């Protein structure tokens, strides 16, 4: 049970991300739960604690947390090109399926049985999301304090319409205060270890106590290079469409809207 996992080849990782792109239904919650089931429980490519830490970081960031998580895990295993490939393959199949389904809906959306198919999918997806939320929640909410924060966040966003960034900020402040004054209630790793002490598992490829991977070590110059590359990848197409259509053009307005989003 304690045999270390063999290294994952780039080919195997790419095939997994491509497969995930075809089967990751249920929105971010379902996608994250599926990644957890495959990468943490079945394949043991990453430990649960490292997975949940990565998920926490991606939840704080703006944008689609499931794709960010896939990109981060791909980078963690196979550096920059692993992250790029994971991010692209995660969304590419759904892009083509979305185009196909949009065409079907526009062409035959008025047909009763086509409408019935789309309406029938809705409750199934809702069930997937609820199950996924429960699956991830039971691994992160280990005591009454954490359940209380989750319940308060739900009430704030559902009933009080509190902006999401404020909810995240308030949770971070509570976590900081709890970590200082009640650390036993905010140490997920310890709680998880106690809960699963009776069920030892093989160490993951990227484990809690494994050596720090060379490409994950902080470097100021690498940070500057990444920021510069990101700025270039954003600005180049934006400038191009603004030169082509003007700042009031459809593509320029779409680009600016999704940049703000």
C-alpha cells in the first residue's frame, strides 16, 4: 500500500485531460468533483491535501475555477506546456459540443421533442451539481465552525445578495482569525488524517511531504516573465481587433467585457 506512484508521462496526462474535456458535465462543481475522484482517489497523481489547497487558491481567483485547477495541476506535473495543454484540452471538446448543440437548438429548438431533451437535461445536471458540492464539502467542512462559515456564505449570497468578492474577503478574515486563535478548527490536514487514519492509501505522485519540484520554486525573474507573457497574450489580440474594427467594434467590446468579468 505504500509503494510510490510511477511518474506520469506527458502522453498519459494529455489523454486524461482530453477525456476529462468530454465527460466533465455539471459545471465547475461537477468538474472539480470528477477531477478529485480521478486524480486523488483513483489515479493517486496528487494527494488530497495538495488538491484542496490548489482548489482554495483557484476559488479565490476570478474566472473559471475548474479550468484554472486543471491548468495548475497540468503545470504542476509537466511544467508550462503541461499547464497549457491541460487548460486547452479541458475546454476544447466542450467548445465543439457547444457549437454543435447551439446549431441544433437554433435549427430545431421549436420542435417539441428537442425542447423536451434540453428540459430533461436540466434536473439531471442539477443533481450532479448537488452531489458534487456535497462530495467536496464533506472533505473540507470538518467541524461546526467551518459548516457555520459555509452556511453564512450561502445565506449572504442567496438571500442578502452580498457581492461574491466581499464574501470571499470575509471568509479569508475569519480563516485568518481562526488560524491564529483556534488553529485546531482550521487545520484541514490534521482533521482529514484523523478521519481516515483507519484507511491507509498509497502515497500520491505529488504528495504532502514530497520534495519541492524545481519548477515550483519561487523566482522573481520567472514571475516577471510570466506576467509579461500574459500581458502580451492579452494585449496583442485586443490591439489587433481594435485596429481592425475600432474600439466600438463587436469583438473589441466582447474582449473588454470578458476581461472585466
